[in-house]
């Protein structure tokens, strides 16, 4: 079984009725023997925002039909126009928002469709930026895993997460470099951001 939601949002450019007036219309959604009727809206560009959900056995071979009906006072309601939307090719969890031209009438229909538990897998989420922690003794900020190089457990109490490109931390080469006495080092930056140039080691003053 596959579940999906469909929202019949609005119409555009509907034709006048035989008296030259705007029609009062409503949507009817049909799929695999199931039907759902939406609210009425009048005008040449009606807006319904009608949401309905369906379950189908074979989504890849199922077609959803959306009909727009004209409501009449003194006679039976009449079919104005229809569109048909195949469920094949949807991406799971990703909303498809499109305008469709009516197959047998003037105008267009905007429909939003989302497959809840079928369809192509969604694209992978982008990689998260490196999480940094302030660390004044090492010249700025320190990656979460940086303490492993020194046998120190981080984050320490009071550390505040920091995500950004500056300031950057000098990567000290060696395990026993006292604060303020750096060996040669390499600048670290957030993945995908421009790298800052390494700072020169501090010069000792001769008195």
C-alpha cells in the first residue's frame, strides 16, 4: 500500500458561463475507487485549498483524476474540466507543486502532491558544518574531536557551541606545546569555507 496527499489549490483562467458570469465551482478528486469532494469557490480564478489523502495498492500504475464541477441552482451540477496525474515518478516526502492545463476545458489547475511512503528515495541531506568550541588557550576555537590529540575530553563544562569560519584554531604539531608557545601549525576552517592563512609562530623577545 502507498499513501499520498493531494491539495487542489486554485484555478486560473476559467471560462465564463453561458450568461457571461463567473462560475461557482468545486473540485472532486478520484483515485482507485475513492472520491473526495472539495469546497465551493466562485470566480474566474477560484481558490479551494482542498487537501485530501488516499491509499493505493500499486502507486506506480495509479492515476489521480481531478475534476472541476460547476454548481448549479436549478439543474444538476455539470462537469467543467478534468486533469489526470500519474503517481509514478514521485519522490518520497518531496512536494510536487505544478500547474496543469485542463484536458477538456479552458484554464489551468494548480495541484500539490506528495508521496508519503513510496516513490524514489529523497536526496541525501547536506553535510553538517564542523562544530567548534571556544578555546582561548589555543588561539580561538577548537573542533569537538581536537581534544583527542591531547588526551583531553571536550567539550568541557561551560563550553559554548560555535559554528563559523572565524576565528580559526592553529593546529599545533606535537602533544606537549604550552599555551602561547606554538610550533608550526595549520589553520582549520569550516568545510566548504575559504581557508584562512596560518599564523606565524609568536616571536620570543630578546632583552
